[in-house]
């Protein structure tokens, strides 16, 4: 795995797509994500149109890593402790940890969690 690997939470995708200057340096970063984050992104982007949403989803498909049953179990344990975490977020955080990646987000629920690169 690359030394400076980031996990793109759905929040990070939105900030990158919106052109947030604080996220500019991550546009070419080594990154991973899960199918759950891409599903969440695609669903939200459908408001902009199916073609656009699907194009963006396919663009980021190369970042996908597998999610194991163990990841799901650990993530749902985490979510039981903090019900405000989204399911994609909890799974993503768990997968990021397993891959040694920094969890890139601006979601306040993750702000003080270890291994998080929190940027608004």
C-alpha cells in the first residue's frame, strides 16, 4: 500500500467534485473507497442527472476495494456505539483502518476519531 493512502468517504467525493480548495490536494492522491460509498455518491448525484451520476461513479470505480464480512461486523459494532454514523461511513472507516489508509471526510461524526483526516 502507498505510504500516504486515503480512504475517500462520500463527503470527500462531494467536496472534490464541488471544487473545495481544501480538497484540491487529494484529487491525485492514492485513494481507495468501497462500493457503499460509490452507491451513496451515485444516489445523491442522480439529482444532477442519471448520465452525470453514472459517469462519476464509473470514474471512481478504480478506487474500489473489497469489503469483508469481518469489516461489516466490526463496522456495525462501531455503529452500535455511535448511532449517528452512517452505514457507508462506518464500513468505510473500518476498511480504511484495515488498509492503513487515512479516512478522509468532513463528516462531524468522525472529527475526533483516530486515523481520520478531517477537512471541512
